[in-house]
C-alpha cells in the first residue's frame, strides 16, 4: 500500500463522528466501486459458463476472493484519483 501512497491511521475511540464526511465522500465511492466490480465479475463468470453449457459454479474460497478483493481495492483507489 505504500507504493500507492496510502497511510493507515489509527482512529481513537469516540472519534468516528469527526470522520463522517470522509465516509460520505470517499468510503461510499470505494464501496460502490467494489460492489460494481464484484457484480461484473460474477456476471461475467456466470455468462461464460452458460454460454459454454456448463453447470454454473462460483469459486467462493477465501484464497480466490482475497486475490480479487486486493485487485479490486487497487482499482477502486485508482478510480478515486
């Protein structure tokens, strides 16, 4: 994450209300982008399996999802730029 100039910051208890504007502007955008990426990925996988007359199966192992999530998170960060 340092290559993307991201810095993790500890938020003390009872301070989340101070960060509410960040939630509305940045976090909502990232969540929407991640959701769109997830929906697009699964739609593409299902469409390809249907097109090939295969039984529709989804790979939901954590190993696979973590790889996709990391890729989508980087994509979301680039989307914000």
